[in-house]
C-alpha cells in the first residue's frame, strides 16, 4: 500500500541527542522540557535509543536510582531503521512488526531524522488499524462482554 507520503514528510529532522553518561533523571528532564518520548545516543558502538518507557520499565521499576543511574545502563542499540524516501506505510508496518514506536531515519550512511508512531498517525490517521493488529486485550476471557451470552441479538444483561 502506498500513501503518497514519504518518511521525510513526517520525520523530525533534528531529533534530540544526549550523552550516554548523563543520569536518567537528567535525561527524563530533557524529554519533559522538549515534550518528546525518546532521545538518541551516538557513541563508538553505534546509534542507541532511550524511550520514556525504558526509563520507567527498565530503570525505576527495577530499582535503579534515576539520579545516579546513567543512560548507558539501559539504552538500547538501534536495530531497525528506515530511509527517508520510503513510504510511511512501510514505517508503520516496521513499527508494528518489531513492536517499536520510534524509527531512526538513515540517509546515506548517517542519521537524518527520527519518525515516530505519532508522526505517522498525525499525517495518515487511517494507518492506525495496522498498529491495532498488535494490540491484545489482557485477560480477554475475564472481560464482562466476553462472558455474556448473546441470544437473538439481545444479551442476557439487557
């Protein structure tokens, strides 16, 4: 499927970069101040990403002190990228398939931007259905509507 929008139409051209030796607290404050959900880190090993979910799930929830723990302790090596000339449909499929919300954009041999799930949905909201395929209701069998028997179009609750 082609949307007519390229990744470069929706991406952030200057994503926020931080050093790997800053504290999680300082990184979280950068994210808060800039109203962003992720930062990128470039070092000799390559490109890394740190998201707000990483800080919560892998940082504070595991007992790390955010004032002492460093970004380098929980940052993730970037494994998936996209090219600026690719269609945003390809970006959303990649995000769905790899269960990620942020994709660095690579032009030539360098990073030229970052595209996020929000960027794609802002420009092409109907692509949400592609991402929704990944969502699962937890404990679905325990949900009230799934335990209701429907008879001739009227549920037993009604």
